[in-house]
C-alpha cells in the first residue's frame, strides 16, 4: 500500500478547509429548511460560516485524536452551543431556540460525521 506523505502544515490547512466545507453545506441546508418552513432567520449565513468555521476548526484540532463520529458530535454540539449562546447574549431568549438548536445541530452532526470520516480515511 502506498504511504501518503502529507506535511503537518498541509494537514492543518486541509482540516481547516474540511471544517469550512462542512459549515457551508450545513448553512445551505439550514437556509433551505428555514425557507421551507417560513421561519425567520435567527443568524445570518455569513456569521454562521465565519464563526462556525473558526470555532469548529479549534474544536476539530482539540479533539483530533478522537474517532470521527465522536469528534463530529463534539464539534457540532460545541459550535451550535457557541452560536446559540452568542445569539442569546445579543438578542435574548426566543420561543423557537430549542427547535432551532436541534434543527441546526442534527444536520451539522450528520454532515460532519460523513465528511470527517471520508477525510480521515483518504488523507490521514
């Protein structure tokens, strides 16, 4: 079997791009779900992508030694908690916060799990 030679810098850069890709896809799905159900937008997609990618990348690196499903679970949970905590701090509580939390967390977790698994299998 051919050994994959990837430098540490390339591995970190690829990890950042993977987290960015996950956040973009998750934001697109979230946007489509909110549009389909006529919900008001709680976060802008740009804020979700920027802050979600930054926090997600930090958490991805922190949990880098863990299995892909557990890493996806923790990264998704912590990113969702940080984004919703930020919203609560700025705007106060909302009646739909619990529903929106799970509507954002579940797709983010599923996408993260698949993408992290494929990324680790192919590149790490």
